[in-house]
C-alpha cells in the first residue's frame, strides 16, 4: 500500500477544476459561515453528466478515471459510466465507499470520498488497508438535497482535525443528473466491497474497471435511489485483476460475487425495498453487487466469470 499517496491532495486538484469552471460544470460554490467550501452539483444547481463525472473522480480520491458513453443492455441503449483505477483498494474502499454516518440535526447524512481517509471512518477498513491520509485538506462527497448545518460542518472538521477553510463538501441529491452519475459510478467499489465480504483481501486486487448504465432522471428520491441500485445489480459489470494463490477458493468467491447469488435477486429494487418495509437492513446484503463479476488471476492468467446482465428487470425498473 502506497502510504505516500494522498487521496485528498489529488481530489483537491479536481475540486479546483470545479471551482474555477462553475458555469461549465453547472455547479455553484459557496463558503459556509465557518469558511468551508460547499459545492452544489444538483440541489439548486443544474450539474449534469460532466459534473457527475468529476464528482465520481473526486469520490475515488483522484485515484481513478470516469468516462461517459453509450452501451447496450439487451435491447436497451443507455448512457453509461465506465470507471477504472490502478489503485483499487484505496480508490474504492479507502475513498469512494459510503462509510461515514454523520449526524445532522435529527437526520444522518452518509459521507463518502477522501475525507474519510483523514478521519478514518470506519476505522477497521483503514486498519485492513494499512492506509491513512495525513493531508491538511479534506474533500467530502454527500448525497443530499439540502445544505449542511453549521453543526454538521463542525463535526466533520473536528473528525478530520483540519481548519474549516481546508474542508470542501461536494453534494448532489440522488435525484439529479450528477447524483445519478456519481452513484452508478460506484460500480467498481460495489464489486470490490462484495469480494471483501466474501473473504478476498482487497489488497490482492491490483487493477479494476467496470461500467453501469446511468438511469433516466426521476425527481422522486425513492425511485431514483431504486434505479441506481438496479443499474448496478442488473446492468453493472466489474473486471478485476488480482494476485491469488488459491484458485479453487478464488473460483468459489467469484461464484458468490454477483447479485444473482442473492435470494433477493430478480425483482426491481423498489419492490424489494417496499417488501422490506423500507428497511435496508432487512434486505439480503448479498444483493448489493454487480450483475457480472469477471476476475483475471494475473498469477496464472486464468479467468473466472459469474453472473449476467438482466435487461428485463432493468427495463422494468427504468420505466421502459
């Protein structure tokens, strides 16, 4: 693990691109009362695909690239995001993973992005990766439809042990173009996280790429949230190059890695969510995985593949 790699310093350079080109990216930047940056990419701003693309790269701590294109999923042709990284453990788990629950008044906001690597949220992931970012600047990505409170900013600043003017928050609700883009841009992170839960050491993943469709925009949060999940569960593909000594064990991991291995698979996520009384914890967590997982063991050259794209459920979810 390259401890000298600073996800926050790399992401801050991308942040400056947003700050210097606000009209181009359709974002609005401001300062909070304490001096922290807040970049609106979809709450009251018009941020689109390009804002979502750079948000995705910020969320990966500047350790990955994102590209927007068009792909076919059965008879469906949809705008899609492709992401790739040569630092998958840091980019996906050390930065992009939505693993920081931050209280804001009576609600809880989920934070992701490189600020987590300064605050070490959650701590066990960074212990496993053997990584900590010592940057004096921090960038946090938020899926939210409102501005953060002063108390929220104070909590983040204190956790990161930085001055407020060195904190930047980039936000977009899921029900926005930038939000849909950056959420489906978590396709590789979703795949690596699933492999980790199945017992694969994330540090053994040397290179990774993946793609998923960007759903049509719907302003209703639950629908937008469900569509982004279905984009990954039924349309997402992840390809990882790993170094592994036990091919039998690796093959078994790959078999269980796709969403199809879950008992909850086969219905649009909105239906699954409602049947679970809108409680994520009642849903089989094995469902949260890409549709297709492909692993290349670079020690032997062998390829393992499991899962399939499901255009039927994808079309039902996306309203086609």
